C-alpha cells in the first residue's frame, strides 16, 4: 500500500508541478465562455444592414418592412438585427430581373447610397399569379438569414391584412386580431409554485446535461493523461524498473489513483471558477443550481458515476498504453474506443427534452455509456430499479475490465515490438 501511494504521489506531482498543466486547465473554461459569449458579442457589434425595399405592387409593403425592422425584440435580452430601410437606389418600375441587375453595383459596394454606406440587402416585392405576391431577396451575404426572415414575415403579415380588408374587415377589426392572442402559462405536477413552471423547474434537465458533459471531459482527460504517462514510461524503460520494485496492481492502481487526483484538481478548479463567476453575475441562478444539485441528489449520482466511469476507462487506457511504444500505435488500438466515447455526446442533448426516450433508456444499460447517460437523466429522477440495475451492471463491468486490464498491463509492460490483435490475445492468455 505504501508503494502504491508513492507511485500515485509521483504521478500526481509530475503534472501539477508543470506550468502547462495549469495553463491548459485554465484555458478550458475560458474557451467555453468565449464559445458561449462570442456569437452574441459579434452579433451585437455587427453594423445593421442597409436595406432597400422596392415595392412593385403599390400595396404598402415598404412601410410594413420598415416597421418590422424598427420593432423591439420579442423577448427581453434577445438580440434582433435592426435594419435601415434605405431609399431605393433604382426606380420601382420594370421587370424584377432588370431591377436585380441594376442592384448589383450597389450590393457589391461599387456604388454607395446617397446618404453613404453600402447597400446590404434589397427586397423586390412584385405581384404574382392568383393575387399572390413574390419577393426577390438580394444580398451579397448568402448567410443573411435573419434579415431574410424579417422581410418574409413582414410581407406575409401585410398580405394577410390586405386579404382581410378585401374580405370586408375594417382597420379596427383587423387591429383587434392582434390583441386576441391567448396568454399561456406552463404548469407541471412537479413544479413547486402551485404547479406553475419557471426556470427553476427547468434547471434539473439542464444541470444534469452539464454534469454529464463535465463527467465526459474529466474521464476523457484523465484517461488520456494515463495513456501518455504509461507510453512514456514504457518507451523509456522506466516501467520495467518500477516492475522490479513494485507489483503490477501497485503500479497500475498507483497511476490510476495519481491521475484521479489530477482529475479532482481539475474538477475543483473548474467548479470554483464557474461558481465564482456565476455567483458574481447571477447570484440567484447560482443558488438555484446549487439547490438542484443537492436536492435532486445529483452530487451523489455524479460521484458514483465518476468513480465507475473513470475506473472503467482508466483501466482500458492504461492497459492499451502498456502495449504501445508510441502514441501513434495507441491511436490505432484506441480508434474503436474513441468512436464509442462519441456516442454519448450525440444522445446526451436529448436527455434535456426527452429523458425517457426509449433509445436513451436502452443505451443507459450499455456499461460504456451508463456513466454519462444516467448522469444526464438523473435530474428527472428515473425509476429506482433502473438506477440500481444500470449501476450494478456498470460496476460488474468495471470489475471485469479492471481484472482484464491488470493481466494486460503485466503482459504489455514487458512486451517489445508491435503488437497485433492475435499477439495481444496470446499475451493475455500467457499472463499470470
């Protein structure tokens, strides 16, 4: 036991003493923050497009589009692009195709608008067969989808109003239709405030998904560090020296324990940074998240599946590393495992909206996926028999994987040269 702890301590200090470890650990939350905030910052600081509306129908679609772009956001805090309906640079007459050709110099920036600036978007509205209208949407930016949707919605709303007016409704009656939208309130039997749902009620699914992603990152990071450590010591013959002074279980579990300390250090730093930032910006939200984690028992789910998942994947990666002289060799053996690790990512997002989907329930019984999918689903309180059954199956798999990995580690640590699948099986059979 003393030698195991010494190996674990050596493994832990080998990483935490390096500057690169702390730098890379700090970059992860920074990158996540930039990924979440970056698009909003770009959108808010992007100048609004200058829009020209050319109405060939004479039915007042131009003012309708202008009003749509001046409309305030429907949801507080939601960013909505604002446009400026510029004077038309071409006369509103002639075929729409001819107008489009005249618009090209303005859209390409070869000519500027009278008030200055480059034309960003142009909407040519012309009559179509059967009393309908058609819109030619011109833009030099093929991804200008928000402005396109705003124009389309404004034209559609104006068209509906004109049809209602033609059917005999006056302006007052048409305006009253906008006031008739029903107020909808969400209720749930699981809500605490008289059944009314709020963000606090929706948090469990979101928090469960976030914890599952965190678990995936921790297990992947820890297993990757183990793999690199074993390969490095195997190629430098340090592993052979360790085998002469300690048993296989001591070396293997010492390494796994040492890297587990690294994973817990990373977890503490990430949670500390995220918690401090959230408490500073949104103290009530931080309190709600903490309440969800504690009241729903997510902290215990997370701890249980972290131990089980880490032991399972750490043992696999350690055994693979013992058979490899270089990282390139390890990548060929780990290819199928990496593909399996990607599967939970695909399905974890569904756990927020459909935690009881049959495919999620089935995949939760696959031990390799159990830690991630059950953590993601834990907040919605799956049946106790399912939690117990998947947990027992996972731990049984962990015990089997650890036993096989121990034999593989012994066989691989003393092996030399490249190992194919047939040779790997033979070495496992010969291992004591």
